[in-house]
């Protein structure tokens, strides 16, 4: 995907189950753009697996951020260690003080 720093996908044979796209600055900040999961695979931890792989990939970065499209998705990210930022919409993990 053009403009992405990292794209991680999950496959079931030749069927795309989900993917995530990350944009980063090369050393300190990574922004996870979205984590769409094929409806057929929702509830099967595909999204969780993708988020955890992104966290592993960017463990050395100071910030990993995401902005859920809908507020109902915030608990999903909170289960993966993200906290709401001061503006109340974006969420981030701070790995280094």
C-alpha cells in the first residue's frame, strides 16, 4: 500500500482475513491507520493478532498511536494497552518516558 511504512496481513489460505497499515517517522512515532477484519473472521482474534504484531514491530518506538473510527472500538484497543489521549479520541501506547 503506497505510503505505508508497514502493512501486516492475516490470511486463511487465499482469503484475506484482515490487515493493518502503519505509518511511522522511522524512529519515534508510529501511527496504526486501521485494522479492518473480514466480517467472516470477526470474533476470531484476527484483529488482536494484527495489533499484537504491530506492537512487537514497534516496541522500540516511543509512541504507537491509533485513532478508532468509532468510539465503540476504543475498548478493543484498551485491551491491547492503549490509553485515551487528552483529546479523548486518539489512543496511544507510550513505551518510553
